[in-house]
């Protein structure tokens, strides 16, 4: 994960400065870049961090969690190769920013968050941003959402040693899944494609640091 760059020559305004950083980090999908222009990140951070919303760095939130660094969100979402009509599953809602980016790129987004207070805040943030196509559900993200499956794409914002099997089962054949793999704190973000019922590694995106993916098919709490 790259750190914050305080200014980028030629950019105008904080959102465009962030877009310039995303380009420097290798993000090329114009739809992804446009989504970052359309979604106002200050609506998805704690009030105390509003002035830092467009810095390319994680922001601490409740329950010892952090938001995902914007450039990392962009890299992960870009790897899903969304075209506009997909049903997407997100594991780890946080305060809803990545869900909002996904909503700007896909047809329908379901997001699972294990902490009720974060899920409730994310729902409020998304409602204020008029992202009606996002549904936030409190639960164990490692179980996926079988009642809403199958999904065309899945993105996981927490780390585990391997991809939870329910997520693989709920991904359509030909669909893509992006997941940080590792013990929690030292991961490689990997993009997979499902072919013949099995995940095939498509690319290794970037080393990163994520909170652990806690759940029945993830890591134990604590």
C-alpha cells in the first residue's frame, strides 16, 4: 500500500489530486476513476477526519478497524472488471465507501459487515449518498449470502489464509473474486477468476496490510 502524497502537480481540488494518485498507482479503468470523482469520500469517514478524506491513506474507524486506502480500493475494484450490470458481494463494509464505489460501477451490491454499529453507520452514509442499490447486512461475511447468490463478482476487505469456500461456491462461473491472502497484517491481494467450479489466480495486485477476516471460514476472533 502506498502512502499519502500531499499534492500532485496539475490536479485541481482534492478529488482530482486523488485521481492523479490513482493513475500513478497504475489504475487505468476510466469507469473506476470516474466513480472516484462521483463518490464523495468525505461522506464516508468519521467527522474528525473529513479534512483528510482525499488523502491516500487508511482512516481509523470504530472497533479497531480502518478504512481501506483509496488507491487499494481502486486497484481491487478495477480487478473485478465490472461493466455495469453485475450483482456484487462485498465482505467488510466499514463505513460504506467501497460499497459506494461498487454501486457506481455495478447493478446491485450486497455488503456484509460483522459489527452492527459499522453496518448501521454505513447504511446511513449510503442512504445520504443516494446509493439505493446497496444492501448492507450484519453477519459473518465468510458465509457469503446464499439467499442472494450467485454473484458475478466478490471483493473481500479483510485477510485470511485462504478464500472461504462459501464465497467460491456463490461466485458464478466466469466471475471474479479479489481477496487479500495472508495471516492478517502482511498480505498479498490476489485477483481470481472462477473456471470450471475452481478459482484460478489471475493476478497478484499488491502487498497490503488488512485486518483479519473473522468468521466460521476465516480466522478466530481475538
